[in-house]
């Protein structure tokens, strides 16, 4: 099986405590449905700082709010997993294959 990163684009909308509880329940149901395909579903991101080639650094706008790692037979199967993610209801998800480094 190959590994894939699901990058969550943008910030999830905040809502009432009831809406957030519902979103959490949907997320947990999706995670449970994935079973062993779910390798790490919860990696939220903070705002990035870019290190430039001259050694300087600068804050960057936050493009991705987080990511998950899943395993699937191929990209098509990983895309199907991403389509079932509750995050897709309000923002895009980028699916990227992760390659193992030799060594």
C-alpha cells in the first residue's frame, strides 16, 4: 500500500458549539470508517515562516490548515478516501502521494 497526504486548504469555518460538535462527530465517523487506512488523521498546522536562501525569514499567509496521512492502493483510491472526508463540504483537499526515501 502507498501512503498519501491529504492537505486541508484554508481554515474550517467556526460555528456554534452545536455545529462544531456535529462536525467533530462527522470527522470521527469518517475516521472510524477508514479503519486501518487511517495512519494519522489529526495534524493541524499553524502559520508558516519561510526561510529564504539568504538565511532571512518571514511570516507567510496560512494556506493549509492541516493534513492527514492515509494508505491506499493507488491515487484513485486515495482520492476516493478524500472525497469522503467531511472537510470537503466547505474547502478543498489536496491529495499527494508520499514516497519513501531510500537509504
